[in-house]
């Protein structure tokens, strides 16, 4: 009899919501999303990743490869389908994000995502090895997982 493993609960870094929005970020991301589906992970997103993806869409909007209809459909899917849970940040999350900035990590979206994941006991799935190194160097709780660590 096979023992039931605990469900992996993951907050997606922005790179991992972009494919749903029709924005190609590479095969590693697609494979990671498939693995999450295969292991029936609970997947969460942050409104700050939506904001960051809007910045990406703005940069790409003049490109012939950008599909605004696909982007809109993807937004509806993320926000309304029920497949993704939405995280709610509180004042402590933002205080922690500011502390991370003061420790030297400049990307506030990453800081917010890390602080949110930490406070909600979620893993943060990211491609950001620089953030992972920062967390390690500062002796902070390592809740980050890279695509190769999804099991």
C-alpha cells in the first residue's frame, strides 16, 4: 500500500503564470507546471505577480507575437477558474518585504512573494537563483524551490 504524501503548496513566481497569459518563458517553466499538475499540487498566485505580468505585457504589446486576447483569457483563467488560489498579504508581509530590501535584495516583488510564502507556509517556485543565494547568504528560511526540485 502506497503512503499518501503531503500535498505540495506552492506560490508561483511571475515567470510561472506568464505561460497561462500566452507569454513564452521557456520549456523549463512548462515542464514545471506539468509536474505540479501531475503531483496535484495546490497552486497559488499573488496580485503582485499579476501586476508584474502586466508590466511584461506592456513591454511586449508592440510585438507581433503578443496576443492580447490570449492574455485576457489567461487572466480570467488565473483569477476566476478556481485552479489557482489567491494569497492575501497582510501588514506583516509588507514589513518583512521592506526588511528584505533593507538587507540588500532590491526586487520588491520578489521580496513580497518571499514574505507571503513564508508567512503562509507555502513554497515559492522560482527561477531566481540570485534570490535563492540571497536567502542562503542571509541565513533566512529557505522556502524557495527551483524547477529541478519539484518532486
